[in-house]
């Protein structure tokens, strides 16, 4: 029928959750997964097994696609530039994507734009770190510019000695002040190829040991802070030339919001949109990369909560799934088809309702039951 084919590089749960909206839009979804047992590979028939850092595999995969997009940021931008030179449509493009891959590059780019950020510095030696701490104070948040996620590649250090092993590598690091925030926020935006923008309500994210445990929409923040956060996120998407969905993680402080990190793809902070928004982040991402009109981002209920299901000591979750559906028929449970390991994200639950406290407690209860933390 002439409908387009979208190729997703990466076979994780984000690609998996694009499958349903792809069907609704009438488009074909293809996935490049490292393993045939990957989350998306289990539900997307047109899956190719290959590595995202293999240019030959990327080139072969792209031949059957009208547009190439991603469910993670770990694709070498040098490979993507080769593909673009060969006529492949890549969205988001490498010039934008590299700002989500490299935290130092992101800071260098956002600072001249006047985007509110924590105080930061590039450091490579103990002396560099000491000099930064002399102005920002101890402790200092230290980050590896590339590869960190879910708390990995991030360290809170009380002195230069706490970073000696990282500094000995000789690679530049990102040092940031420790922000005294009131809560952590995320703003999800989408931008189409011709520049149409859309933004969802600001959400609060709750992190435990560096891993997102729950998300609440809308965030309980002053209206002026929420509006400022949305405006900043939309401006970043425009300035960086993002095409697709982008998540901007922020700190809310007494004086306003500060940008923490970027992700140029659907994001864990937006899983609630499947039921909680008129257009999910997954449908919106497909719309944006295909340059279709963007969908409505209004909430479908006054309050929405999402809790991640992390693996615990119980690897059989179906009986818990049955219990949760019987206990609360309104809860929506999404499992990712992943093997259970302690601490691994294997699913999420979403609840909607009129009362913020109630939806939060219902989501927490279902996630805790599935993890095996509670038994009734």
C-alpha cells in the first residue's frame, strides 16, 4: 500500500513498545537486535540479528527502511554519518544524537545557549577536581562522559582521592556541583522533521540507587517551574535539531529548574503515556521521525503514576501478574519478555485516577507484589 518502513536500531523494550502503535499507524516496523531473544525481537516479526556498532550490519539493515531510528544511543555517530552520505534517512541525526552520547559535549553546547544547568567543569587530574571543588564545594558529582546510565558512570566524591581510579585512566571527566534539589523532574518533548514541536506535562521521577523507581504525572511543582521546564526542553530540541522524542531530565530547585541529562529516544520517564496520554511517546516518536502531524499530549486522567518492575528473587511472575489484575482491575501491567535478574527492569505498571496519592499507592503496590517484596 506504499506505507513506510521504520527501522529501529536496538532490540530492547523501547523498540518492543513501538510495535503496537506501528500497527495502529499502519506502518511496518523492523528491528536490528543483538540477539533473537531480545525484548523487541520476541514480538516484531521483521527482526534482523546484528550489532549496532557493525557498519556492514547497519548498512544492510537500512536498505529495507525508509527511516532509521533508535531505542538507545550507543550507535557510533561515525557510522551514521556514512549512512547519511549514502542517502539513508537517520532520525535523530548524528549531529543531534552525539549530545545524548557525550555529557561533556552536551554541557559545552547548552552553556552558550543560556540553558540553566548545574555548575560544571571538565577535569582530568586531581588538581582540576580540587580547583572545581574550591568554587562548587564538596562533595562533587563526577561522571564519565560516555556510557553511563541507571547510576552507572556516576560517582559522588568527597575529595580527589575518591576519584583516583577514574583519574588514573587519563580520560576527561565531567564534574558537577551537587545540586540541592526539591525533586527530580523529566520533560518529554517531540519534534518532527519539519519542526513541529509537542510537549507532555512535566513529571516527577523518583530514583533509588540511581535507577528510576516511579514516575508521577503531572509533577507537583509550581506552575511557573513547570512552564519553564517545558520551554527549556522545547528550546533544546529546536537548537540541537532533534527529530523524534527527547527526554530532558532536570532538577527542581527553589530558584527554578536545572537541566541534568538528555536522552534522544523514548524514555523510561514516559512509559506512563501509553495509557496516561492521548498520544503515547512511542506513537509520537514514530510520527515525528516520519514527519507526520504530532498527536495530542494531554493527560487521559487527572493523575497518572508509573512504577518500574525490577527483578527480585522471584523469577516466575505470572502468578503475581494474575493477583495484581484481580486485586486492582484498573492497573495496567507491561512485561518486557526479559529474563529476571535482581535489579533489572523487566516491566512497569501504570495507574490512573482522580487522586494523586491513590494512583501512586496502587502503582507501588502492584510493582512491589510483582517483585516479591509483598505477598498480599
